[in-house]
C-alpha cells in the first residue's frame, strides 16, 4: 500500500473505509509535465529532499528532467518541479548501459520503448535497449531497480558525477559542473560508492554549491573509475581500477554486474558523504522492495 494511504489510514477512525479504498489511484503524478508545464512526474515524498526521476535530452531545456520525448541520459535524485527559465539540478545520477563501455564520457543516451509509468511513490521507465528502471524514494534517499535483458552482454551502471541538466537557450543560465570526487569500496556481495559534486548557476543563478552522495548496489560488481581531461569534454585521462578520483574535471565510476537484476539505494546530503550514507542506509530500511499499488 502506498505510504500516503498507510499514513492516512493510521489516523482514520474506521479502518474498513481504508481497506475498501485505494485513494492513490486518483493521484495523477504526471499532471502538468508536458507542453510547458514542466512539473516533475517522478517519485518524492511531500517536501522530500529527493525527487528521483529521469533526465531526458531533447536538444532543448528539460526543466524538471522529464520530457515526453527524447533520450534518457540519466536517472537523478535532485530535481525542481514547475519552473521554466532554465533547468536546475538533475544531479546525483545513475545510467544503466548494456555491453562494453569503452568511454563513459560519450553520449550514452537511449530512447524509450514506451511511455514512462508514473504512480504515487513509484515510477518506471522502459528503455529501447530492453532495460527497465523502477524507482522509489524516501526523504533523502532514492531506490533504483534495474532489469537488464539477457543476451546483451554485461550489465553496467554508470555514475557520472559531472551529470547535470544543461540549458540550451543561450541566456547564460546554464548550470556548470565545477568538480567532485568519488571513492568505491566492494565486498563479495555488494558495492558502495561515496563522494560529492559541486555545481553552480541554473535558474536561480546560484554560486557554487555541493551535494554529497552515497550509493549501494545489492549485487557484486567489478568497477572502473574514470577521469576526464576537463569539466565538459569527452577525452578520457584515466579509466582503470583506481578506487577513487577527485578533480575539477569530469569523473565517476562504471559498475559491471553479472546479475541481470540489480537494485541500488542512494542517499544524499548537503552536509557530508557520511550523512549521505546514513540517509541511504536507514531511510530505506523498511522499504527494500519497490512495489506498485
Ligand atoms: C523513440 O521512441 C518513441 C516511442 O517508442 C518513438 O515514437 C520515436 O519514434 C523514437 N524516436 C527515435 C528518434 O527513434
Ligand atoms: C571530496 O570533496 C568534498 C567537497 O569538496 C570534500 O569535503 C571532501 O573532503 C573530498 N573528499 C576527498 C576524499 O577528497
Ligand atoms: C562476472 O563473470 C566473469 C566471468 O566469469 C568474472 O570474471 C567476473 O569476476 C564476474 N564478476 C563479478 C562481479 O563477480
């Protein structure tokens, strides 16, 4: 049962009413997300820090990340709903990619195979390469469940710290990636990465600000970290088994799984990556499974 209905029913006088009705079915998370409404259709709790949803590239501005057309370029945890002007956020991203990745800095965008499926507290994207991404969120954490099709080679998830929603309107309001860091630790059963990214500008013309992240995968993985030559280009300087990177140039990590079903939890914080780990670990504790109502 979706969280909101659970909470409403916890305070209701008669539980029989709650059992009989599923009010979540009346919520339209995608209201206003097309034709210039720019609302955010992904998952978030009321007033939640995290708004987890897809980032689409169409050649013009994707203010809330979402667009009904275009290519998925990532699934990120922070978004703004309902502004025009210029995109804001679209950071702390993951991108699932099948097969061998020779350069994670190139455009990894991929089309949809069908319209996204937004529900209260749940969102699903179906990629044209057969990968599906299901999402859920708590206040300061997101959960992403990937299903990779068999027969397409390895299952990868790319974490590109330089990923941010760009502006294409030439008004000087585009966000910039200013640098970051990432470190990876693995066990026989799982993977963890943590770090931070700094960015500026966007619709509110912000000075430099930093978000910290901490991500887990529930499957064993091999990984490579990567480092670009600069903050925007696609030239690779490092792409190897180093467990950490820190720079003002583009950086991140590629995680490679033999499993075809992989679930990730990612916490965010504006204070520290340690707090992001706490947010990612405990806020999802009772919510390990992504469920549709
Ligand atoms: C992307 O996918 C949609 C939905 O399947 C389709 O209508 C559209 O033609 C595709 N676009 C491209 C450029 O292939
Ligand atoms: C990563 O960057 C953040 C923000 O600048 C900084 O607080 C932290 O010390 C850095 N971590 C490492 C390992 O360099
Ligand atoms: C996946 O399988 C390959 C080939 O058997 C192996 O080399 C690799 O270590 C495996 N990866 C993980 C994360 O177990």
